[in-house]
């Protein structure tokens, strides 16, 4: 699997390791939650999960192209409106 990082993923100063932790330890995962935002034309997935030190809950958006490509293009501390989308978009 190839994980690529768009420049925009670093806009908010969150470490890549924290973003990966949020993906791997997700609280919510909403597949194809929004319209395409990057050049791939793929609808992005939304991951909500903790930073490594668990002091922040992060929102991570990534375009996933099966079987082996993930383009992370957005990482920041989770906003209430995104948490609401995640809570409505999952059964957890």
C-alpha cells in the first residue's frame, strides 16, 4: 500500500504520525463522505481518531484508490460540524 501526502495535509501543522494514528485507531470512518476534492476524482473517506498522545481528536480526509493507494490531503483537529457528519454517517 502506498500512502501519499498532499501539501495541503500539512497546512494545520499536524504530524503525519498523528494522522496515521488517527486512521489506524479511528473512532469513525465514513466512506465516500463528500464530493471529490483532489486530482484523483475519487470521493474522499473521512477518518476521525486520536493523535498519538490522545490530546486531540483529528479529522483526516483521504482519497482511497483500490487496491493500493491512499492520498491524505487534509488533517486538522476535528471540528464540530465534521464530528456531526461522522456521527450521522456511521452506525457506531
